[in-house]
């Protein structure tokens, strides 16, 4: 009987340890909205190339913030933007 009790205690200890580790590494939900899917936390934001400056060109005049673009200036005579790849 003591062997069975010892095995049960080990099983409970291992199960508790695994549950505690799982709780530590589970990502917390971003918001508590009824309109989000249970899988919405798994969505990945778009990834751009490393070094993308996230600058767009405003009507060929100046560089402004713009996600996913690289602004190239022309010797003070304007600019152009290309998408980061």
C-alpha cells in the first residue's frame, strides 16, 4: 500500500509542476472583448525586412512616418518611397 501511495504522490507532484510551468508560458490575452476569437492571440502581425525605416514620401516633398516603406531623398529636390521587402 505504501508503494501505491508513494506513486500517487509522485504523480500529483509531477502533474502540479507541469501545470505550473504551462501557466507561466501561456501568453496573456490582449483584451477581454466578446468579439475576439479564441485564436486571435495566435495572429501574427506583418513582418518586414530588418532595417526597414518605416518612412513614406509625402507627395514627393518630404519623408513622413509610414509602416512598411523606405523613403529615398534626392539631394534636397524631393523624395520617393518604395515598399520594404
